[in-house]
């Protein structure tokens, strides 16, 4: 995380407290608003980005398979980039496990790219942007769970990535796990906005470079 990240995290919690929870509530309404978006059309994009999620003992979880299944449904139209590192022990990365799943479900391995060095959603998108530039992809279809859509879209926009969102319906938003994650997503969005605002006010090029 680094000192900058830790200090802005503490500051973002202070902002939530001083606002009486208002900034958190605003961010949560953003998460819920994005979660209601309709399904997108892959024809509007030239590549598919699948956001990774933590594996379970080296195996894809039901949530990750739902994301991969959504990508597979569009995978004959354009290439797929599977995102995610976080390998545990000698197991596969999220991206490698996702690639295997897609190949097993009929996608051409030559049309699947992997990004295996990231540790979080921001790094996912930073490395995906570099990969897209190398292959001249311009507008991705960003596939992730509904509770994760808002943060992914905000981060992608901050990185200058013009994108289309493709929501995945598992887990459904009414599920307690999804609702709990939506609260976490609101905290992460609040942290991002505080970090960005502080970096701009201070003119801190290093902080800005890490999120844009």
C-alpha cells in the first residue's frame, strides 16, 4: 500500500466520520445505481476484460465462473483479457485459472490474453491498459459482478479507458454477501475520491500517477 496509500486511507475514514457518514452514503448510492445497469452489447467493444476474483484453493469460484461465462458468451466476437494475479503457494493465478476455464468451454486460446501481475482492481486496469495499447485495443467490454461495477467503471474512467460495462448477475444484489460487498465497495470508492482530491490539491504527481 505504501505510506501515501495508508495515510489517504486513514484520511478517507476521517472524512466519513466528519461527514456523519454522508460521503459513505453517497458512494454507496453510486454502487447501487451502477448495480442496476442493463446488460451491454459486446458489439460496442473490441476486447473483453474479465475482472478476476480470489480463487478457492487454486480453483475458480462460482462468482468467477459467472464472470467467465458472461465473457464466453461474447468471446466469439472479440478477444478476451483475463485479469488477476494473487497466486497462492504453487497454485495458478486468477488469470491463468480463468484462461483454462475459457479454453475448456470452447474459446480459442490464441484469442485469450492474461494479465497475471496485479494485486487489486486498480492494478488490474493499469496493466490491462498497457496490454490493450500493445495490441491496439481501444474500447473494452468490462465484465464483473454488479456490486463491483461502480468501482471498476470509476477506476477505468480515471485511467482514461473508454469502456462498456457488462454486469454479471451472480451473486444477486439482494444476497447478503453482495450487500456486504457493496458496503466495502462504497468505502473503496470513498478512499479513491479522497486520494484523487488530495493528490490534485497538493499537486502530488506521484500520487496522481498511481491512479491515472
